[in-house]
C-alpha cells in the first residue's frame, strides 16, 4: 500500500517534469521572460507564492556583511499579513489596522508559546520591554527592528506600510535570501514590476567595504515550481 507521501512525491515529480518541458532551466532569462515561463508551468491547486531567491557572494560570518532590509512592492505581496503591535496604546494600534496589540499582556502570551502573527511592530519606548522576548522572537525573525521600519513612534504608518505590501528579507547563514514578490494569480506585468523593485532595492544593499561579487545567482519560482534562473546581465553590475 502506498503512503500519502509516496503519492505526493509522484504528483510533485510529474508536475516538475512537465515544468521542465516549458523552458530550458539552464538558461538565464530576463525578469519578464522568467515570469512568462513561470506562467506556463503547471499550477498547483492553490495560489502559489512567487519568490525571488538570491545567493550572495558576501561572507555571512562577518557582521558588517549582513544583508537585511525591506521592499515596498508596488502591487503588494498578495499575502494577508497578521500584524502585532507592541504599544501602550493598543486601541490606537487596532484602529490603524493591527491584528493584535498590547505590551505586557502580549509578552506574557508570547512567553507562554503564542506566536500567531507574521510581523511585529513596536514603539521606541515599548522596545525596552520587548527585548525581554528577544530569545523567542529573534530566531524566528519576528523581533521589531528600526532597520526594517518596524520600530517607529508613528505606529499607524508602520502598520499600514506592512499591510500595504512591505516585505522584509534577511540573509541566512548560507548567504541566501528570499524575497516574496507576489502570487501566481497576479498579472504578468505586475509580477515583473514587483520583481524589478525587489532587485533595485537589493542592488543598493552591497556592504560598504565589500569588494567581491555581491550577487552570485538569482532565480524566480512559485511554491511548487522549479527555479527559473535570471540572466547575469541583470545582477552582474551589482
């Protein structure tokens, strides 16, 4: 008797094989060509997230070569983002669009294991208390940070920016990073514009004293598709 995992692997392999028939994945494509290829690949039964995956040439062990930032996608990410606001004015934060808000009560819930949110924002004063949960939030990429615009005294603007399609990205220990650029249901031109914006933001994030090749490779993929390699003409100048 076949297990459910065997059936999943067979279905995934069949979809992957069909995807390989659409284009030569050994080639490097322009962003618009890559999106066109992606649109022709077999679809999953859900609206797949489209991700720009990047391998950087920096040394992740060097703190001054860490790459982290945000991009405000012109057409949004297509994801419903649950926002938690750390603040002494929870009513104001909820009115601005936060899904959860509070401070000491929320920190207690987090210490008890609750983490049902995607992005956390905080006021500057609240960060004194929020740091007590850094050991929980930090490893999960949920710690508010001034560099990503999630620590602000203009909390309504910070909340609305996240809700409108601002996406965070951070390099991992293997010098890879992933940037969500939309959904497969998006029209092609909108995905292209989102990708172009992400690439433009990334191009400006080369560490000051780094002299090597900043970007080694870039691919675009849906949740269930193989990666479509982008041409070095796009990122070779970084």
